[in-house]
C-alpha cells in the first residue's frame, strides 16, 4: 500500500514542519512506500498566483456591486459588505502599480550591502504577487534583506490572502488562523465550510491533489494537523477526497487534532471524525506504522487510535526533509526544524497545555547527543545553515552539551530554540553556547510581577529573567521575550510591571511578543479554576466539538479603562521595534527572523529591520454606503451579539445568532441605509 502523508493548509510557508518528514522516515524505515506532500506550501502557491487572484478579484467586484446597489442593508449584509470592501482594499494594495523600491534605507549598517543594483523585476497589477514570492524565495538576490522591499513583499502576500478570504466570505484566513463565524461547531458547519463556495482551496484539492493521488496509486492518505488553522482545511480536504475516492483510506492525527479531540466524549469524537476512517491521537510514529501494516495486510483499522509516547527518542530517524521541494518554500535558503528532545523538563506551569498530551506537557526525553550531531550535520548538507530546535523548551544541560559537541565537530551550523529564563543561564553558559553556534533564544518570561509568576508555578523570579536577557545579549545571542497579560487575578499594576520589564530591557531584547491569557482545556488553571480566582469554566450549547472554553473571574481584576490604558502603553512600546506578525521577520522563532538576525545581528529589529505592515489603501470606487459608519456600527453590534450568546445565554449557532441579532436590531431603526450624497 502506497502512503501519502500531507501537511495541510494553512500555516507558515517559509519552512517545512517536522511532523510529516519524521512520520515518513518512520514508515520508510519499515519498508513502506511513502510520498510526502506539504499541501500548505503548494496550495498557497496555487492560490496566490496572479491568475487565481484575478478570478477571485472579479468575483469580489460582482458580489460587492450587487450588494452596494441595495438601498438598505441588514446586519448580515453589512458584515458581508465590510468583508467585501476590505477584500477590495487588499486588491487595491496588489494593484497599486509602480515598482518594488530599489534603494535600501540607510537604517541597517551592519553586514554586507543588501539590495540596490539588481534589475527591477516589479510589475504592475496582480503580477506584483509573483515578484513578492520570488523575492521571498531569494530569487532577487539580496533584495530579501532590504527593509522596504521585504516589507512590501510580506504586505503583498498578506493582501493576497485577504483578497482570497473576502472572495469566500465570511472566511477570515491568514498565515496564523483560518476561521468563519461558526467554524467547527458541528458536522453541518464543517460540511458547509468545505463547500466550493466557502473553501478557497477546493479547486486545488479536487484538481492537483486528486490527480497526484490517482497517478501515484495511493491507497492511504495521512493528514497531520499541527496548528488550529489547519483543522477546517484538513476536513475540507478529506471531504473532497472521500467524494472522489470512496475506497481511499483516510487517517488524521497530530497535536492540533489531539488537543481538540482528546477531551470529547467518544460518541462526539466519532461524529467529529467523519469523513476519516481513523484518527491517531498523541505521539503517532509507532501507531501509524502499526496502522499502515494492518491496512496493507487487508485489515480495516478504524476509529480513534491512541498512540504511545516514544520512550527512547534514540529510535527516531532523521526527518526526510530531502523528500520535500525545499527551494519552493518562501525563504531564500532552507531553515529546518529538528526535535532533539520531547516534552518539558519543568512541566509545572499552570497555564500550559502543549503538544500531543491530555494534560500539561509531555514527559521530558532526549535523543542521544551523538545522533543529534549526526542529524544536524546531515541537515547542513541539505543546505540548512540554520536549524530551529523545535522543542517544548530546551534544557540548559542539553544546550551546553550540544554546543560543545558541535564546536568540537567543526559543524558550520547556527541554531535557535526556546528556553526558560532560569539561573542556569550564566554568563559562562551563554558564552559557551554562543561559541557552539547558538543564534537566538525565545525566553518564557511570562510576567514581570513576582506574585503572578509564583501563581503560575513558573519556577523563576523576575530577576532571573532579567539576568538571562542581559547575559544572552552580552554573548551576542538574540534574546526574545515572550510575555502575556491577563493571567487570572493579575491586577493592572502587575500588568504594568510586565510592560515595564519590556521597556527597561529594550537595549538587551531583540524582539518580544505580548499576548493575552487564553484558557486551554488541559491546563491546571482549567482543571482547578478556584485556585486561580476563576468561576468554573464553561462550554456553550451548540458548540458540539468544544472549540472554545470560556471563563470569568470571581472578581474582576481590571476595569475597562485600565485595559485601554494598558493597550495604549503596549502599542507605544511595540512602536520602538520593527515587529511583524507571524511568520514574517520580526516575529518570534521564524525562519525569516533567524535569517535577519544571522545577517545583521541581534539588534536588527530595534535598529531598522523590515518596514512594518502598512494599512491597505482605500479602493478607488464610489460606494453608496459608508465604510466608516458600517465599521463602527456593525462591528460593535456583532460584538454585542456574541457577548450575549456566550456570557448570558451560553448558546451559539446560526439560529441563536439570528435571534440575538433580531433582538438587537429591532430597536435601532432597521437596517442601515445609503448615505446621503
């Protein structure tokens, strides 16, 4: 039986993910015939072609023209109007005309000259997307490292995705997420979002993907869901394949699936599993080998299969990255991930639920050091000068031993990973790992308030984080801080301490990320809410597959005014770096960020990195309705509808939404009408 393993849309297209190449290597070692497909990269390449975007742009104009001609718009029509209008703004960004800027601002002064004298490949119209993709692949020389050109290329790709989203409204899709208002609530919504009308990848699934399966005589397709944004596309892909190949064996797995399915009752999980034959939860290498062996022998493995942890990571093979078209990723050179360890050696943070486990994090295990060095050396021969160690967190001991072994082997490799900012990160430790190729570390600082860190069971103090940042910077290693606000009971004063940490360490930090606390099903906070000042968390009726877990504090820790002030202060802090959303240069632990740090040094995003995202231009068209008015009124009304549904009625779905919408709009004077000319 020939097996095709698929990494589905939609996520980071700048580098491959480790799961499919590792699963493929495990199957090949057992003698099975395996093909690997990064459908995320290939389907995005197809979607972001000038021809496809041109078709979607025409569709946008037709829909918008019909809707805008109406004298009055109901609330659902207002939301559609805004989505289409924003899509046309993205289209305008793609059709700005002119040329890609040729001269590099003088903001970056270290490293070789970047940009400048090459032939101008910019084209007007939607052909600009081809130029952007070529630049990101390094096909325009060093223009990838020109701040203005890089910024424009990233903006162009984002605009293309926004155009494609609007053409399939109410879809919202970028390289971080994929969602509709009723995403994954139940089987009917999954089928609806998988329809050609709503799925931007449907023509690719039903065309190039099906053709590849047919030509290759594939008998089993395994789809690996790593990130939440891949869930609906994975199911849309499966429904398309099920219709075309009724006898094809379809299997799904991965950490993104495990975390979604592991807490569901068996009956509900089986309903979610349709249209797949089987789902592999938890660590899947051995379980997938057993499943393929059974299917090849004529068996019919089905249902939910629970994988077992790999107790000895030394048995894991080198991921088969050589089976992927590395030159097609949106990066000028390959940056590859590698898992030298699994699980978290600390494993106690109260907020954490990560990876293919039911609760918390997986048990910590390491590959043998000799195998790691051998594997990294082989990745170097594939062209990967930089490797991202894709761990829950790197232990200081492993980091030090790895750096020493790489230095002794004379390996020309730079590497990055995630770290806890603990006392072990001494000046000596930092200097030694820098000598062994360490390039950048993302540090789980989390909070600048001692009480909050203790409540999180983080196991560090603020001064530990401060010293770690300073020691890494002194060794020439990029230190990236990860923090978040709104951990339960965190006061406004404690949140301000976190922001002050960022301000006081600006000269030492290369980057930072500040998020907002989100409650996850398998975390200790969710299991013991009373210990963290929360009322019992709740799911809402109508959310059959439990896509969201909601909570309320027993006593509100911040006022609305305090939250607004914190947001303004955070915006002011962020403006002092050149930050961009994932996966572009200027966001944590991405291929492009590591390449820019390698080229220009740890301070590049403080001193003039890629130009920040620019707002899309207004489309050059006369509209009968006011975008500003609709944006103000319709979006505020939509927020109110969902607040009522979730926190008052605790029930979601199309019918509850319609009822709440009718109640809210009945006293507003009816639908929005055309503005007066």
